[in-house]
C-alpha cells in the first residue's frame, strides 16, 4: 500500500510540482491549499507524512503544527520556509517540525528528505524499547520511555518527540560530553540532511522546560563540541 502524504501548500505551481513528483515516486498524495482545511484533514485522516508551507491562507503553518502536536498527532512534518529565513526554521522546529526545506529547492533533495523522514519514522516505530516498562529518575524528573512522558515535580511537561529522545539519551549518559554529531545520528538518524542548528534549537527548548524544577538536571554547553547533562546536587551537600 502506498504511503500517504498530505501537502498543505497554496502556491499552485509549487503544489503541482510537489504532487506530481511525489505521485511519480509512488506516494498517495493529497494537496490542500488552505491552512484550516489542511489541519482539519490532517486530524481526520491518517497520513505518513505532512509537507507544510508556513505562509497559508486561513491559518499559518506554525499554528497548524501547534494544534497537531497539542492533539497528540505525531505525524512527521516537513516545513517549507523562505530562503535565508532562519527564524522560520527555528520556529518550525520549536513547534514540532521534523525537518525543513528552504525555497527554492530541488526535486531530488525534496524526495531524499521525504524518504529519510519516512525511513526514520518506520525504524523508530519498529524499534523495541530497551527501557520498556521502566521509569528513569534524575533529580526531580521521572522519565517514562515507553510513554514518551516526562514528569517534573509531579507535573507532566509537554515535550516534542525529538526533545524527549534528546533528553533520554543525555540522561542515560550523565556527565558525558555528547557531540552534536552524536545527537544528530542517534535522534535524527545518519541520513538526516538538516544541519546541527536543529540540535541546538531542541536543546534550547528543553532547557526552558527543565528550568521549572527545583532540583532539575541541567544541560551544559561544551563550546565547539556539544552538550553534557549535569545531575542536580543533593540538598545540603557542600559546595566545592
């Protein structure tokens, strides 16, 4: 059965280009040119991938992403952004996008990214969890790998899937310096085409969410290398 791809794009020429090439590659492609209608369809029907433009009539791509993730929809999303619009890229990733493409782009690169995202998703779904059924504690964090849930000071905190995977990987290696390349390969896969900025955006978002805890872990930046997770000091422990 063909994998279903939803394209939410209002520019007719680009929409036809995407539809034609995706269909030629064997994908079952649906195109919607209105933001609110695209969101409604994404929530009503099951898709393996969504290609989402940012500037749309009716509802922009950021709001669509936010509503999808708030509803629990984890369908992978590739956002389409304007050239050199770094802020759009950052916002897209913060709102839960899995990858991005900057306009204009080549068809070959688009198809490569689509294939890579779908392959990673398929691998993640079929991968048995090594910590299935377990709870990992770190400071005032309780991490439930099987449910992709993190509880901080007794309150569940909303993490996007990739944020959760970054946190889990760091928590399982406290005190170790983890390079950006390591995180990219483990969390996004060896065939991920995006840059290391993706890692930085997810870590920055994680930090803000973890700051709410009184004894929360901290993610330290190691300049020019990557990140290290530091466990909280026990109350009453002497300072060095």
